[in-house]
């Protein structure tokens, strides 16, 4: 059985934001997230606050799904 490398949650969020149909400007304007904070986050220089992540998840209609296999292994 091989080990599977998990991608970091923040990297997954970055991919979802950059792959969405919305521009960074539109996301920031609609959510109220500071454009500078979002730019730093997308560049991998900083994280986002939990409040900003909540706003982003609501805007992009994201949800967290727990993989049962990984949960059982712990």
C-alpha cells in the first residue's frame, strides 16, 4: 500500500480561487477581502484569516469534505 501525499489546504484553496470564473478583483470586491491580503495569499506569502476564508468559501460555494479512509487510519 503506497502513501498518498496530501496537498495543503491553503494550496487547494489557492487553486480553487485561481481556477474560478471570477477575477481576484471581483472576488475581493464581492467579499470585502482586502486585495493586498488576497494577492499575498495567492502568491503563497501569507495566509488568510478564518473570517476571510469563511467569506471566500461562501462566495465560491465551497465546503470541506472529510475522506473516511484517512480518518479511519488515525
